[in-house]
């Protein structure tokens, strides 16, 4: 989990560091609005990054002004944080092995169909292969320093899950509804038994990929389900009564625990595998999955606050200047209180 998250951070780091250099120059707004020691951060770079990230999130929709402001603050925190970490990495002389860098470069490349596609995407960022490798090395150094100062939280324990349940069990809904996601391969009236059996084997293989952690159920549903909405929803089915889906559905899912995937089964519409994500029966076992997720999110939020506090402490060691009030976040890293 950390590795995939880490790779996404590297991708974001590349975007924040190189793809918008040309946009910055074209903007005509090259005056520094922030300085971290001797390194300047220009208005053009911040605006370009915020605009790019906004376009990625909005996907064609109009971005409200307040949302753009929040993106600008996030970009500023990211850029200032990067510069402070670079200074502290140099001070502590943090090194990473070439083997580790090579391994992550190889892993990142493996996310593309082939070398040609990787080079094509790299070219879009305006970075060379050497710069790409250097930025991965910098990111590993930053992660090494942050994990040393603000370690990752431990996995939630059973005692912690039970304690959360005792505090919140009176708030959970209790009814006969369930939620989940399905992959369906539709069948035709009179379809041959062998064809139906073949579809069950296909679904059996897809379910096995999810159980082994090789793919997510949502992605496989989007790619393989005959439900036209699955490409958007990942096969998600919001709260419903199992009995409304028919006796075959009820039988197939009745013994599932939250997080389980059913065997392939037939319904009046086709052949289905179903993953149960919510069961509102008021029993602790049915909510463990959700509780675990909530505790992980809470722990990560606490870690992000601790990282912010650490960066603020670095801002007292190294000089951070905010030169324009419109580019000074309300809780700016390293700003004078």
C-alpha cells in the first residue's frame, strides 16, 4: 500500500517540479512571491501548478474560486515543504542507495505498457531520464527523513477496533440492507450451458485477482462488466435489499462477511460475482472493515498534522519569506506568528 502511494507521490513530485517550467515562463509572472533561504518560488509557477491540478480534479467542470484558492494553498505548502526538506537533507547528509533508486525507477516504468509509452509520458513533463531519476532520489530522501521524524502509524489493533465500536455502535443503522459491487456477464435466453460455465470461469479468475491483491474489484468491474454503468461506478451497488434481487442472489450472498467475494452464480440477468462492502445487521463483525478504514484515515490525518508541525519547526531553522499576502496561506509553513 505504501509503495503504490509512494509512486503516486513521485508522479506528483515530477509534475510539481518540472512540467510547468515553460508555463511559468510564458505567464510573465516570474517575480518571487516566496523565498526559502536563497531559493525563490514565483507567482507564475504557483498559479500554473494550481491551475493544472484544478483541471485534473474538475475534469471539464468549472472550478469555483474558493476551490482554486485552496489548491493554491496546497501547492504553496508543497513547494515550501520540498525546499525545507532539501535543506535539511543536505544538512543531515542523507544518502540513499543506487539500488533502491533503480528499483523504484524500474517499478515506475512497469506501470506503463512499454518503454516507448514511458518515454512519451516523460517527454510531456519536460524532464530527461536523468532528471527523472534525480527527482526519484530526492523523493526517497524526503520520505526517509519524514519517516525518521514522523513514523508511519502502526496498523489498527483489535483492541482499538473494539474500543471504537463500543463508542460508536449506537450510531450505526440496523436494517436488512446491504451494499457492495458486482461484475455481471449477461446471458441470453436459451444460452448453452457450456457458455454459461465459461463465463463463470472468467469471473472466478477475476475474483482470484482481487483476492490475491493483483487488482481492485472496481477496476475489474469497469473493464469487464456488461453493466454499462460499471465504467463509471466500478460496479458499486448502493444500499439495497438482497431479496429484491431474487432468491439466487440471496442464496449467494447470505453467508458472506464484509469484504468477501462470492462464488460466481447465475441470476435472471446473467452470471455474477458480488463483493459485500456493507451489512447493516448491527453486529461488530460486519463493521470491522469500516472501522479499520476509519482508524487508518484518522491515523494518517494525525500524521499529516505532525508533518506540518515538523515542517514548521524547519521553518524556524531556515529562513522562509512570504512576500505577497495573496500567496501567504492562513497557516503558512514557517511564517511568523
